C-alpha cells in the first residue's frame, strides 16, 4: 500500500534488469502449458514469483532516497533482533531437552534467513558511530551465536563470502590507504571466525548426510565434508533427469520434480526434496531454456549491482553491495 501511494506521488525509477525479469517470468508462465501438474505450477508461480516480485518491487521503489534506505535498513535489523530474541528465548526454555530449529522454523529456513540478512546487518554495523558501535558488536555476537546453534555448515561459507564482497568493495574506491588496511583486517578476522565456527559445526556432523552419526573429527573428516558430500550424488541424479526432458522440464515449481520421478530407495526424503542447486532446479522445471534464462537474469543483476557498488553515492553503493 505504501509503495502504491509512493508511485502515485513520484515517478517510477528506471529498472535496468526489467527485460531479463520479464523473460524469466514469461518462461515460467509458459511452462504451465506442459506442466505435469498445471495447478501446482500456478500455485508456485504465485508463491515464488508473485510474492517475490512484490517484495523486490516494494524495496526497489521505496529505497530511492537516503532517508528511505536508512529506514529500510533499520527495520530489517530491528526485525532480525526480534527474531534472535524470540529464538534464544525458545532455545533456553527448551534446554536441556534441545531446541529443534527445523521443527519450529522449517528445515534450514532460519539459517537461510540469517544468511540473507547478513549483508544488511554488516552494512548497518559499518555505519554506526560512537558508543552505538558497542550495540552493533553485541548484536553481531548474538547473531553469530544463533547461527552456530543452527549447525548449518553452509552458512559459514556464505558469511565469509559476504564479508569478502563487502570488504572488497569498501576498499575498492581507493579513498585512503587506511581503508585498504581495514578491509584486509576484516577479511583476516572473518576468515578466522568463519573457519573456527565451520570446524566446530562440522565436528558434530557426518560428512555425508545419509550417515546418521559422526564417528569423530579429524583432518580427514574436514576434507571429507567437501569430498564426500551427499550433494554430488544428488546433483548427478537430477542431471540425468534433466537429460530426459532437456527442452521443457516438468513445469515450474521447485518441488514438482519429486512428484514426477521415483525416489531411489536408499535415499532419505531430504535428498529427494529438490536438486539442492538453483541452476539444476531451473533445468528440471524448464529445461535448458530455463537454465539459460536464469543465467541471463543473474548476469544482468550482477552487471547492474556491480555498477551500483562502484557509485560515488553511498546509498547506491550500499544497495549494490547488499
């Protein structure tokens, strides 16, 4: 409603990735024609594209000014702080019986949320001044602790990648030699923190998710976390299924392929949920054309946000980075 009011008062800003977005949406809608379950595909288009585009468009429209961007940033961090407080309360209330994050929030959904808001939190902390930096440091500590409690190994890889991007772009403008030193220091600390937490999480999880328990931690255990990951088997299986319908796929909807194909008997249900890979998921749903359109969209977004990240305007630079 606020976005609609804003549109009536101010002109629509130019969206440089409009055509790639329209091609992606158009192919998804077109896939309903050959979908294994048209009603399911229409529901997924509403949920994944409809609501997603509504959120994207609202954010795009309402971040035109420095004030509105700061407001969005503060609201995102405030909502994060509230969810952290509620989650920690529930965690300690369930202690020592154990708090099942997946049962309460959905499988890995909370750790995915934490990974999504990471760049917003780090940009917010960077802009703090004076004594308020202590508040930012406290919030970051709680954030990292809750992320650790979620025991998601991939979060720490994502966290490090976000820090690399933010530190790289913040030192890219070559304002002073001191900025480069700070960026390098942040990267070193980030590498240490991410590595420590990743190792701690990996210690208590088997390299292969099909194994129900870990036999202990060692250097080989850490190597096998990558070398023996279950994802390789999952990807190989779904690549073979893409080859069966390379031009059309089974229709839009991330979970639709599991309604079409038979689950291997030795696989747990988690393996068969989807391809655990965004590119392969698009190939399963819309064939090779779906992969090409996705890559076109990613390329256009990367180009647009890369330009924004190098802007002399701080607001545009920060939005481009996040």
